C-alpha cells in the first residue's frame, strides 16, 4: 500500500474551485483534508507504485488543479507485483 500526503493548489476562479473540490471529493483513494481558499491538503492511497503515479498524473491533469505537491510518501508493504527476483 502506498500513501502520499499532497497539497493541491486550485484555480483562482471560485466557481471552478467549487466544481474541482466536488470532483476531488468523489476521487477513489483520495481523502480531502483542511482547505484554505486555493489550497487543500489530501491523502492519496493506492495499491502499488504505478497506481499511485497514475493517480498523481491524473490529479495534475484535472481541470481546476493548478499544481500538486507531494509532501509525504510511505510504502507500508510491497505488493507481489513490485517485488524483484
């Protein structure tokens, strides 16, 4: 399991920010935390590294998300698909 702590910077437009927060609230594996006007803390959980990277890229491409900072990353246990011989 991979867990990342994120800071998402949102668009300056208030209506776009509201739509973006609503979309992020339904995002699988993403838990939203405290929010200031344009920034929101979030935790992202994924089963394996490639899923975490894919989710980060998708978040970066989400309309209304201006920037994604990864401020924390943890791997609690490697998945079988990630173990090397």
